[in-house]
């Protein structure tokens, strides 16, 4: 890109640079012209001033077409994140609360169509932040969940059980299974900008099958059973560990409706051995305290870690279970 600048204009531009060094817009507009005149590449100007190529070209064209005085006298009004009216903002909030957008561009198109106002991408992001929106994951909920049962369990069933715990007659545990696969998965971490942090990968298929119980009233190491498969036999072993841990107390085991939990012979055994299964409402993983541990497990020992052998992978997973109290 070439730009013809007279000696008089060069002098004026340098004076503006010095005089307006605290006025970023005018300082940058002067500096862009000087850098183009000195033959710096577009990439160098972009890197030095944090500008995009369209802005640089627009500045150069503005100077060529309008001259130096008009180039700076542009009556610029800084954007304050408010181009649509408060009533329009309220309508936009209602619309965005009911419709999920994965990108700002369709929102820009919607605002232009509905209100006749055009936003830039950065301007729309500013507006969304000001209106209280953030970019985050959507939340999955079970479509078949019973809303009444979802309310009754934490407000009635669980408090009733915890009162027995407070009396010293019982203990309450949440039971849940997990099957992490011996695969390397990437995760987020603090990595130097512009660089990659590479992690070796494998494609293992073997799993670590965990049947675990989380105490409801007090954080402590998990009670767990690592087995070839999670089934009624695994649950029986888990129950026996809980009975040994709390002699003389009734064990309330809160769990999902998996077939092995409702197994007839297991229920018969439980009825005569101080164990009572308390089944969560159907389609309610959100009510199971154990689910929280399985969300934490990958972050602590799986994501961005490489284990060449399944034995090492299993060792890391079991180590997490042993030290769960620390998390």
C-alpha cells in the first residue's frame, strides 16, 4: 500500500502524534498514515496497533479522499453499547431468553430486521454483556422427568432421612456407577498464547467400572467397588463395605432405577441386613450427589493426561477415589 504525504503533512502528523498521545483514536489515525508512508507492511501495522486490515485501509482511503483536515475532523462519537431503545432492549432480552443463538451474527441480523439498527460483531457482544448475557454451555435436562417428584425428593424425602442421621440411627449415601474409558481426552489449561500444549493420545477401549457411594452428611473418602462390571453383585459388595463402616446403623442407599439395584434377591438381602434402597425419581441424575464426582474425575486425572498402559490409567482413577475428600 502506498500513500503520498507532503513534507508539510508529515510535520503536522508528527505534531498530532505528540500532542494527542493520550487520545488513542487521533494518535492511531496519525500513526497509521506515518507507518504506511514509511512503507511498513499491513501485517506490521496490524501487529503494532492492534487494528484489522479493513480499518487501516479505511483510514488510508479517508485521507486520500478528504485530505488531512477533514480526515481528523470526523465528528466521531464513541460507541457506548446503546443504539437501540430501552423498549427494544427489553424485547431483545425476551427473545434471547426463549431462543438459543450459538453466534452473534444471527442476533445482529435479527436486530437489523426487527429494529432497523446495524451492530458490528464487537458492538453486539458489548450489548449482550450489558444486558446480562454470557456465552456458556446450555444445560441438559431430562425431558421425561417428573417435575413434582423432582421437588418432593430434596424438600421432603431427603430431609426426613437426614433427621435419622442426626439422631445417630442411620447413615445416608448416594450410590452411582461410572465407566471411564482408557482414552486420552484434551482439556483446558493455561497455555502460552499462540502456542500448543501437545498431549500424547491413545485409543484404548478398556474401562474402569466403578460402583461408588458418597456420604450425604459429611465429606469423606468414597466407599467404592471396582469390578469387571457394575451389577447386583458389585452393589452387594458395596453395601457390605457400608455396613462394616457403620456397625449397628441403618444404611439408606439413594440410587437410580437401574435393573441391578432393583434385583429381587438383592432387595431381599437388603431387607434383612440394615440396608434400605431409596430410589430417585426417574430421569433425575441431577439429584444424585455421585454425579458430581464423575464430572470432577476427568478434570483431575483424565483430561490432558496420557497413560500408556491401562494399569496406570486404572491406578490414577483409583487414586482419585482414595483422595476424593481433598476435592
